[in-house]
C-alpha cells in the first residue's frame, strides 16, 4: 500500500481497512457514489441515491470497501472544488476524527483531491473544531489558535500516479461508463 501512516487495528473497521489496502487505487474499476442517505454539501439533495457501478464476480470485498472510501473522497474533492471555484485557495487538508485511523481513506482523499493532508496531533474532531470556530468568532487570534492545534503527527501527500489512475475512474463515472 502507498500509505505513509498505516493505522489499521483489529476491530471490524480495521479488518475492512486492511482488505481495502489490498485493492489498488481505482478499486479495479469499481465506482461507488455513497449517497445511501441522500447527500449534503455541496449537492444538498436528501433524495440522492447511492450507486455501486461496475460490480462483477471478479471484485473482492476489499474492492467494494476501497470503492466506498474513494467515493467519499470524491465527495470531499467536490466540496474542495466548490471552495476553489469561489476563489478560496486550499493548500492543505487538516485531518481529524476517526477517519485518520484509516490510511487508505486518508491517502485516497489526498490522491483524489490533489491536496496533501496533515494529520493533526489532536484528532478529536467536530467538537474541537466547534470550539475553535467559536473562539475565532468571539475575536481570538486565528493564527495563534491554529498554531496550538495544527501540530502534525503525520502526512498524506498526494501520489501523482495514483491520482492519474483515479482521474481515469472519475472521467469514466462522469461519462456513465
């Protein structure tokens, strides 16, 4: 696997991550749109439906898991593209939450977005982010706060060859192939 940080574990999520790591980028041609409960930003469609496209008898459970992780990563890229189109530059992704434990997911997000991820030292997630935004909202210094929370414990730089392979999957999905 191409993952710089490989945190897998022994529970069900760890076992699925290990299987996904055995599938190459692009999940052997399997594409998943993970809209199994609608889709939020930036689509905002509670009626959006999920799709598993290209499934055949040669695909493994690892391919299905990787396709799901890559589908979520494409969703993240869609959000980042929206920022970029609005003129907001995105230089890095600061990763927090449970997803940082899955190196395949984190690396897929970096490869698909073309933007490196920095795994923060503090990975608490949403509640920590809420507190950060509240502090900025009441006038605390953004750069001072960022310096406190942005200590990195690892990185996932994008891999160009994997991105090119995944871009081919993206074009095929958009074309309905």
